[in-house]
C-alpha cells in the first residue's frame, strides 16, 4: 500500500487537535517530517497513586506509543516509599520501566533520601553512581537520535555554582548537538498553584547560554505550554526555550492561579501524556489525552542550533563567593533571642554546650546563659528545640532519646516542659510531660522533632528531621506541620495539617536547607527560621548561624513567602555555629515583660581604655561585673 500524501496527514492532525502551534519562524511553511526512524520521547509527571485510576489510563496510552518514556517527578504518591512504588507505580507505569528515564520530585523525597525512588529505578535514576540507593545525584544526560537530553534534580542544590549547575554547564559544553531538551520536576515558569519556581533560575540560565530548545516540567497538576522565552521570562523567538508543564500523569488535577506571560495553551481538566517526535533539526509535539477525554495540543518547531555560548539576559552564574546575607538584618532593639547551638563554645565570655539555651539582648548586644542543661539532667543531651511559655517555663525537645528522673524515657519525638525555680548559670526546676509524639503518629526515625514553636492559641508548629507521614499528611524536613491538640501530656491526641511547604518557597530537599529551628511572631504571623547549613532563598543568602524571616502570603499546600534577613551569627559573636533551637521575646515592645537574665558584661579593657567606648556596652553596663555571672535569676515572666 502506498503511503498517504503528506498533505492528508497534516489535514488529519489539524482536524483532530483542539490546539495547534506553528514554529518560531511564523512565515515558514510547516512541514511534518515523516521519517519513521526519528525517536519519540513520551511521558508526564505527577503520576501514580493507589487510590486513583487515572494513572492506569495514562499508562494505557504508553502501551500503544513506542519510544523512550520520561517522568517529570512525583512518580508515586503520597510519599515515594518502596511499598508505594511496588504497589502503585509498578502495576501501571512500571510496565514501561525498562525504557523509562526518570526524574525525581518533591514527593519522591518525602521518603528520606528518596530511597524508594532510587531503589526502584536503580542505576537509571543516577547512572553515574553505581548501586546508589539514597541521597544520590539524580541528574544525568543521554542522547536520543540527534538530540541531547538532560535530566536534572530540582530537589537538591541547583543554584549558580552548585555541583549540579557546574555539572550542567560542563555537560552542555561537551556536546555539539544542534537540538537539546532538558526536564526536571519544578517549573521555572507556571500559571499553576505552585507558580514560578525561582530556585531553578540558574538551570535556565545555563541552558539558555548553550542554546537549549525545550524544557519539560511537572509539579503543577495541569498542562501548560509557553512560547519561547528567555530566563527573565521575556518572549524570545530567536533563542528562547519553549517550556511545557505536564503534571497530568494520574494524580488529582488542579485549577490555574495567576496566568504567566507567554503562556499559550492551558488545560486543567485532562489527564494525558506529552509525546515529542525528535527530528534532526526540529520537533513535533502532541498532547495525548486518556480515553474519554478530548483536549489535545499539537505543534511543531525548529531547533535554535548551537553556536558560541551566549550571555544570559540576566547574569551569567559564577562560582559562589563565601556566603553572606544579601541585606543588612535589623532585629528590633528590644528583642531577646533565645537559642541553642549544636556544639560547644564561647561567645563574648559566655561558655555554652549543646544542652544549654543562651539569651541574646539585641539592644545591649549582651549574651547570657538562660538554661544550663547539665544542672538538671544527669545524662548527655542535645537540645534541638525550645519554646518559652508566658509563665516562664520552657518547652524543650532533644536530638536523641534520654532518660529523665521521674519521667523515664523521653523520645526525640516528644516535647517536655521544664518548670524552673531558677534559671541562668545555675538552673533548678522540675520536669513534666507535654507532648507524646508516638501517640499522634511520629513513630519513625525520620519523624523525630527537630524544630517546633507554640502558637498563642495552643497549637504546635513542628518540623521533623526527615520525611513525615501522619494520617493523610505528608511532609519533608523543609516543611512545617501544625498540630491542633485535643489532649496534651503523656497521652496526646489531636489532628495534623500541613502549615508550611518549604519546597514551594525555595527551600530545597538538600540537607543544608532543612528547617532546624522556628519561631512565629504572634503579632504578625511571620515565620523566623534557621537551617542546618548554608541556604539560598529569594533575597537572602546565609548560613546555619543566621536567622531569616518568611512573611507569608499563603500557607499550607501552596505556600508563598517574601523573605528577609533578621540576625546573622557572624555579626553577633556566633559565627560558625549551627542554631538548632530558637525563641524570641518581643514582649518588652508592649512593656509586658519582666526579663531578668544573668547578662554577661565584658570586663573593662586592661589597657585602661574607657569601657563605655566599647560599642557593645552602654553607660549602664559599667558595674561590678564579676558578681553578675554568679547570681541566680528567676524565669522570664509576664506581669
């Protein structure tokens, strides 16, 4: 039988599609290449879930489409566990595992180290690391016909100068293919509820500099196609990259939010896969809907072609300089900051260990020891969260299980209350149980508490050391969950909800950006945060010794933040420390706090200089300093 004339094939495609796009040179004639040998790349993101059938429907589409299968992350819900891959992904998309080139998503990392993802896909998930099963690189590249394909990992560090970004530039420079396509989970540009993932900017800049052509993403549960644009989001028909969001693999679809510039086609009601046919100098695309649905999107475009790498319209990423805040933090001059470090040291004459809580007066720039853990616990401990109650008692959690007299074993998923009779260099008081984590679902090692704060209405905001799954709520170590208690004490009960999704607002799955301590201002609802290591978010770069603020525009599943710096350890004698417990007392601003603290005073200069010349001291500080450090002081209390 003779092949059909090309014009009949084009006519058939136009009749069955609801959306069609011409190539970037609008004056050129659109010609569909008919070579059977040209490779096909087909897939989607946000895929499998045991309680849905749409993933089976999209998998059925793959059954009849030859070629290489890609995934755009969030391969299996809710938490990417090994069991969920076996029970939910394997029976559907898993039928095509041998031809799948996957990318990870944030839900895959809800299992600590994405062990379910890396175990299931094996070497295919991180080809450069043989037998890697957790915390793998997850980025790699391969060739498909004349095209170079790059798979990236939006759940680890990807900023300019990061290992992944440097690898990407090296990889791009090593290949001379005229056509390049890249895919990963979180989109730089999206009209969906997650919106623009600014943390992927450096990836876009590198790809644009080397004239890449197509970017595929998931994360937002809908379909969207963008016109070619540059990393600044400006339309660019000459060198711009065309982006697709294809979060239509099977899990629930979501409505669009704010429509972004250059968005050409959108649909939030159709499950399906995006099929791309990769010709030597061009590509065709078609969105294929599941059986019973009709929306489609069909088009073709030419490749940009490779030349000398170009400078991006924003700035070419360079190797990082030593991290420092991007703006000058200005704490309120009446704030007193309570904090603990993961290590031992001395600051401004005050010695401390990881079982102590320090107080810092932002007005007089003075340090004091507020709580000495060695006075009240006989075993070794490390405080990893603190919250001060209005009656002066302290809520505390610890990094490892410890035994406390009269309480017995206290797990690292528990919170206990210390009722002091004295605080300061000599600490006295008694303990009582406050929150039993195992009673409310915190049962695995990754669900140990490493940060919490108590809201004024009695609810607890909690972060865990790794992935957490309580009732139907899942989270990661850069997230915050909120617990509404119905009963507290040794038997705890209540309900959980997601409070803050760190991945929505630039906190990556990288270990260094795990939330390490938190405090929430009751007057403004602003969230004060520290991380386990160096972090980079919009407007702020810092270290584990720094405190930064999220002013939330939205909370919950679709968190939004405006960041600003608050306090830097380097500027206040706390450089190179890791803050792992935090509370802030702002009550003096309203004149409600009787804050009695054993402040350490720096002794006068032995060379005879005027102590008042020290910028850390005021006239009121010239006193008998030797005696202050030995006094006992009562807890912070409200009048």
